[in-house]
C-alpha cells in the first residue's frame, strides 16, 4: 500500500474527492502529485466552532433521549426502540467528533493507529446505522398504517421483535464497516506530518472510487429505494381501499407517531442527500479543486454532521408523550 497523509479535514471526508482520486480529507488515505488551492482561512476557525456546536448539542440531546426512553415506562414502544438505537448511533458519533476537531486544529493526527481505526469505523457506523434505523422506523409505520387501514391487527409487532431487528441492524452495519476499519491507518507525508485516513492498494484511484460507490449504494440507494417503493405501494393500497368510518386512515395517536417518523425521515434525507449527490458528481465528473469546491465540500459534510443533533428536537416538538416523559424524568416545573 502507498499512502501520503491526507489533509485533516474530518473523518467523513470530502464528497467531491473521488473526482480526482486525491486526498482532501481524513476519509481518503491516498494522495497524488496534484496541487490544490488552500481552503479559505476562515474555515480553519469556522469549522471547529461549527463542529463543537454540533458535538455539544448532539451529545446533550441524544443522551437525554436515551435516558428518557430507558427511564420512562410509557416510552417502551416499538417505535421508541428504533429511536433509542438511532440516538445511540448519533451519540457514538458525537463522542468521537472532538477527536476530529483536535485533528483539524493541530493539522496532524497525534492519537495513534488504533484510535484512527476506531474513529473512522464509528463515523461510518453513523452513516450506515442512521439510514437503516430510519428505514426500520419507516417500515414499521408502513405496516401499522396498512394494518389500520385494513382493520387488521399486528400481533407480531412486539418490543422483542423490535429489539431483535435492532440487533440485526447493528450486526449488519458492523459487517458493512469492516472494510473501513481494515483500510484505516496513520500516514506521514514528506514533511513527517501524520494524518488518519484510508490507505488503498494500487490502483488507488480505482479503490477510492469503489469505496465511494460502496458507501453510496449500501448506505443510501438501497435503503432509500426500498422506502420509496414501500410508500408508493402504501399510497396505491390506500387509494384502492374503501375506508369505512371506523378505520379512516389512522387514529389520532398513531397519526402523530407517523408524522414524527416521516419528519425524522425527511430531516435525514435533507442532511444526507447532498452528501451522496456530491459523491455521484465526483464519480461522474472531474471537478476542478478550487477553493469554492473545497468550501462547498466542507458545507455538505457539516450538513451531514448536523443530522446527529436534529432528531432530539423533532421528538420534543412533535411527540407529546416524549415531552411529558422528559418533564417527569427530569422533574421540570
């Protein structure tokens, strides 16, 4: 393997970097003899500030969600099992975000090989687990809406089943991130500046593009296409059904949960779609690596980071039972 340390811009990496095969961030451990313009100096101050806010808000909010769901008896529902696991995935990411901030400020990686592998693995855990737990929540809502519309019961929908499904998702995601753990490592450039990234065998550019395709297909297209197919089928079935007065759409409580799940899914798509669309652009075009392109890459990556701290606010605004359980748990007046 041949690698020269990438510029430490965050473990998730630049979504545009596959266009040239050069390393612009900690997600890409290969570098070629190509000179790129320096990112605007303001980013060296702005990004640590933005990342610190995301870390503080995400860690506080997701920890509160985990605590409330575990402590409040009324929060033991199938939907909340998936929300709990989603919060755990986001919490894991925010826990390692300070390491990325330190790397950015120091402009080098001082933490060793093992922590490098763990940080990159946890970062990709967040990428994959977020979308698959969102998918699990959406599939659950699909089954509930369909069963309610058809006046059917769902005896198989249990807390135990939700826990088993969550465990299967964690195991599947663990398998998905193994390649990132295997290829992650600490590298030094000609100035002996260390950095953490992925180190691919030759041809590096082909491996880099393959890793982008892998993340795009497994971490976005497969679950999103599945969800689009499910919701299209749901709309088709609901239009075909003659809902009698006792089963018009959903009851009030179920309708609120469905709105919550759709809102979480919409926010997830809003945060992640630009990142994956940028990867498609990188795979199909050769973008000039100007300061503007690098700045846009930072903005897109930061937007994907914000997904880890927005969900708790959705629960607070859209879920009355969560607000009541939160006040009860923390004894707020």
